[in-house]
């Protein structure tokens, strides 16, 4: 493999260099140009006249890479004359057609494919189709980026190509190829869901406008500053195997256009490019390399170069770890292969190493390259933001601990519910499951009985994740938040202000709510048990002190209603084949409730089991019904006790 390279300031230097090159059909010449279109057209014409046998692959680039130099406004030329390998140039239009064309041209000895794409090619869809190939080969290269005249395109011997891609398929049994990459992006936010996106434009994160989300994290309004270095420092980090990123490109109405495919439902975090991590991890750029390369082809993102400049450093600081002769350009997006899967990268640095030399390597190679001095940077606003959110959660938990000492379930639910959101107007309540067939509902006073029935319906729907329902009880947003740990509960939020973003922001506190509710459930259970013991003691004492059966019935009902928190109670027995009410509190003869209880008398007597029922379809006001069969020799009766959900 013979390699020549030249960084030219103008067309005259370019012409002088190309005219000295010997023409050959085994020769691949790559031209990366930051110059205006009229100069690139002159290069194409010159190439056709002086090098008709050689293959030309060219594109526009904001900055080019040659040796130790990363700079703009240059024409960088690389000449590769293969001695033991072959190559094929593929030109195609359309994303799907281009990927299919590449897959169809792969041979058994294909080692790598250089992919150079125009702006119309969707990099994410391209790699999705490439991943359908059964062949194993390295993909490298990148998207063209704008020249000094803001035009972006490819070119070959036939002329300017505004669309499609150029792919160079490298074949050869003796050709060695190795590819590496470096990302270096950390996530600095909780995970968020893209709730509205279309054609790479993201409008909402967790139901909140994306500009509001960014402003909260950055402490400034970026809507009128895109594209800007402030925004490119904070890409969206994807929830994939690599934590790949997508950078903000420009404002589109109320959304932001990103550099790669993002769709509704994707999980992302706001990211931050750690300068120290980028530089410290730069040695990954020769990780796994087990031969001495004759050539290192570098494809690093334009935004990465601009980002490093904002910290008074340069892309070359990261790339100096790369061994071999370096050549490349700053891209609009990069292609690569990780764990046998093709990826479309953004804001990364990638390198493809090539060699045709025979080499026996018996131990790990040590490369004689420089490594960058690791630098630090300050994240004042972000650090302040994260710390303030942690302090907010801690303060809520401190208040919750103080407000939920020895309290009953509904009292605890009321206190906890009021602590969920700061400076937001909202209402709603909590449904809590206490036992197998027993639930309690706390709702704010202004909602009334209609909300009570609605909350019970929501509980019966059994949502297993946070669910949004619009237009409930004239509120813009209704959120159902199920809780499964410690106690089973459902938080219901109704608000014109609270959105999904607020709920996820407060998720850490919300996840602690079951602990407070469980404490209240245990406290109330203990209190109820103590009351039951007291009731049994009172009942027992009275049974031994009287023989008047009517007085005995009356006293038992008084004790049940007074000490067990029941709203009504009655004793019904059968005398001479007729079922009649013996004594009652708040159960009227000939009422709907009375006939319901009479109708179930025989069933309860026959079962000889205590019945506890929490849901009676046609008696919605009854929250709990307890039926106790009494069978003493020839004496049979049923003791009913009821708890109302009204005024309870």
C-alpha cells in the first residue's frame, strides 16, 4: 500500500500535487474540501484530465484532518495505491436502495466499507438495513458537512452529487482492518420519554415542551440560540447499548431538529460531553488494534470539534493517540460497527486502521503516540440544579416524616398527597388496598361523591404504569400513578398545571409514599385490634350482667357502632318461618337496605362463615358490609354491621 497525502491552501497547490501523481486503476483518491463549489468543480475537471484511470471520491467538509492538523478552509487529498487489495466504488440514491446495494456487493473477503453520504440519506435507517446482512464487515465513514459556502454534497469524476451516497468496498485476503471509536458523553438528567416527535424533530419530553426542559437544565432560554455551542454541549443520550447521542441542530417551530432518528416513545436523558472523559478515554481509539497500521482514516464529528474548541482545546488533542498516518474529515455523523452491529453515531470520534503488510504479532503492541493532558471543566448550573432537586426531595421527605407519625391511613394520605408537587395547583386523591377485599379512598373535599365513584372505577382498571387521561372532571390532565411496593395503592392527580414532566421529576418522592402508607396501615390495624379487644371485653362483661335478650341486642349494637366505627347495624332472625328485624341502628324496616339483608339471610346462615364485602353494586353508599351468622342450639340469627363511605 502506497500512501500520499497533501493539505492544500488553494486550487493551485491542489493542481500541482495531482499533476505529479502517476495514474493507476488500483488507485483510490479521496478529496475532502472546505472550498466553494466552483473550486471543487475545477478539481473534478482536473482529475478527469490528468487521472482518468484512478477513482475519485470527494465531499465537502467544514474541517479536514491531515497528520497533526485539524483545520478548515483547506483541500485535503489522500492517494492510496493498493498493492494486494481491490476496491469497488458504489454510487446509489435513496437510503433503502443504498443500503441494499451495499449488502448485495459484499464478498467473502470484504474487510471494510467506506460510506460517505449526502444530507438526504437517513443514517439510522441505513444502518438498520445494513444490520440485516449476514456478512461481517467493518463500516466506517461519515456524512458530508458544509463547506465555506454552506453547501453540502459529494462528488466523483462525473460531477457534483447532491443526493445519495458513495461507498468504497475494500476487499482482500491480506488486507487488515480495525475500527475504534470514542464517545465520552455523560447523562445529567433522569430518564425521560419522548412524548411527541416527528421526522427527527422532538417537541415534548415527558409531556413538556422541549425548550422548557432544556431551559430548566441549562438555566437559559436556548430557543433563539440554536444552533449554538450551548445546545450542542447538551445532546440527548439514547437508552441503547452504547448510550449513543443525538445533537440539537436547529429550531423547527416549537421543536428541535436532532442529528439522528428520534421517535415518540424513545427513552432519553439530557447529556453532557465531559471534556475530562473524552480526553481520558481517547486511548480507546487504538483499543483492540493488533497490527501496525499503514493508514488511519479518521471520521470525527464537526460538532465535537467545535465543542472541544469551546474548552480552549482542539480535536487534535484527542486524536494524537492515533498511530499511523492520519487522514480524515469532520463529519455530520459517523458510521461504525460495535459488537457485530452497525451504528450511526453523532458527536463521536471514529478511526479505521488499514494495512496490507505481513506482520506476526506475538504480544500486545505498544504504540509510540502522545496522550492528551486530561482537563477538567465546571458544570456550575447543572450541579446546582441536581443538588437543588435532591434538596427538594429531602425536604419533602423530612416534612412527610413529621406529618405521618402515629396517623391513620386517610390522614396520612391527605398529608402526603399535599406534599407531592411544589407551587402547582392540583387535586385528586389516593386509593389504598389494606386487605384482600378492603380498600380506602382519600380524596380532597372539593371533589365530592362523583369523584369517589370515579376513583373506585380507576382502581378497578388496575393500571400497571403511569397513565394519562384527558378531560376528567373538567381538568386538562388526569394521571393515574400505581404503587406496588409495601402497599398497593393508586395516586390520582387532577390538574390544569401538572404535567408528566412534573410527575417524573418527583418520582423519587412518589416512590417513598408506600412506606408512609404502610406505616399508617400498620398503625390503624394495631389501633383497630386494640378497639376490638376493648369491644370484646365490654361485650363479655355485659353478657354476664343481664338476662334481658332485647336489652342485650341493643347493647351489642351500641358497642359495635360506637367502638368499631360502623354506620349502621342490625340483628335479623327467623321466627315461625318469618324473617324479621329484632334490633337495629340506622336500618329502616321496608328500606332497600333492609330487604337486601333479609334476602341474604338464608345464604349466610347456611354458610356458617363470617362475610366481609367491600363492593355492593346497587348500594354504592355502603363501603363495607360485615355479616356474622349466630347459631346457638335452636337459636339462629344474623348480625349485620355496615360502614358507609359518605361522611366517613
